[in-house]
């Protein structure tokens, strides 16, 4: 026969279980809402990109330019490291990665400036973007140095141990969120690297009252639709190569790997273009309180996950 104490304990347990299930349901609904919102933002960003196809060429050119230092410096540096020539190998890898980062950020600023011109209905947005990037070259180089250095630190932490990986993930997530507005800020305000971080943090805190907990939702759909299938195709190709010695099957494996790599490259270019379009819209909303392009104020407000 149950006692009064056990009845109370069961009652407390039942209420806790019900509350836990309620919170789980709320989190599930919030996640579905963010995924749906991310999909809508991605579609609208893609629509804005399609309306001015010249913008799509900008990240493509940027990717091609960024490959040049990798071929000339980074890859030879890696071979020197493999051959135990540490000093020259590290020098070539560091210089190559930095120059590639400069190229990527330069064309990201070009895209941001061009996207802003499109939203303002200015003529010749691509030309405007290049003019802005040239005028911000010093700031771009400084930002490339800061982002490349922190990227190397995050990678080093991840390779150490579990704690290092956790710290890297937490700090890296916060850094990615705070710096989401970095490129638009550099493009439209011309700030240096540390001032850019300060300004980006300020905008997020002012607009979202310092209650930021998650990520900007744009880009998740791109990763799911484009990157994941490409990775699976590459994995299948590697599996075939590793499990057969038949020439015809090995050829199939190589083709699959190539297709996967190409898919990842184009997926990255597409994601960069989408983020560039949306980044300018989010910056204009955070800094000026206005919604530009196809986006609404409500969509931009909800694009950042917050507490509560």
C-alpha cells in the first residue's frame, strides 16, 4: 500500500516528467520553425541572386583566385612538410593560406558592396562592389590576418583533446555568429579588424538585446541539400576505391570522388553567394532598422536564435 510520502514523490516525478516533455515539445517546435525560416530565407536570397546573375560570378571568381596561392604556395609547402623540411614548409603554408584568405574576403566584400547596390537600385552593382573592395583593401588584409589566425587556433584546439574540441566548438560558434556581419561592416563602414568585431557585437546586442544563444539560420538548407549529398558521393567513391582492385570499378570510384568534390565546390560558392546577399540585408536591418530586398522585418528579426 503506497504511503503519503511515496504518493507525493510520485506526484513530483509526474509533474517533472510532464514539464520535461513540455519543454521538449517547445524546443522541437522552435527547431522546426527555425528550419522553415531558414528555408524561406534561402529561397528569398536565391531569388534576389537570380534577379542579378552578375552577382553569382563574383564568388566564382573569388574561389578561382583563392586557389592560385594554394597551388603555388600551400600545396608545395605541404609536400615540404611531408619531406621533413619544416621551416620552409610552414612558411609556404602560412603565406599561402593567408593570401587565399585575403582573396576570399576581398571578393566577399565585392559581393557585399554589389548586393547593397542592388538593394539600393544603383546602376552597375558589380562595378560598385569592386570600387568598394579596392577602397577597403587595407581593412580586408587586416581582417584576413585576424580570421586566419583564429581559424588556426580553433583547429589546434580541436586537435588536442576532448576539452579543447569543446572549447573550440563553443568559442567558434560565438565567433561565427558575432562575425556574421563582419563583411558587410567592412564593405559599408570600412572599419579595421578589431573595430569590426566591436561593431558587429554592438549591432547584435542592440538589435537582439544581448540574448543571442544560437546561429543565424541562413545556410543550413544549403548544407543539407548540397553539401551532404556531395560528401556521401565522395564517401561512396572512396569506399569503392578501397574495396576493389578492378580497373573499371576503380575508375567509377575516381569519377564519384571528382563529382563529389565539384559538388562541394559549387555548394560552397552557392552558400557564399546566399550568405553575401542575406548578410547585407541583416546588416541594414541591424544598423538602420529597415528591411531591404525581398526580406521582411519579421524574418530578419527571427533569423537569429535568442533566449526565451
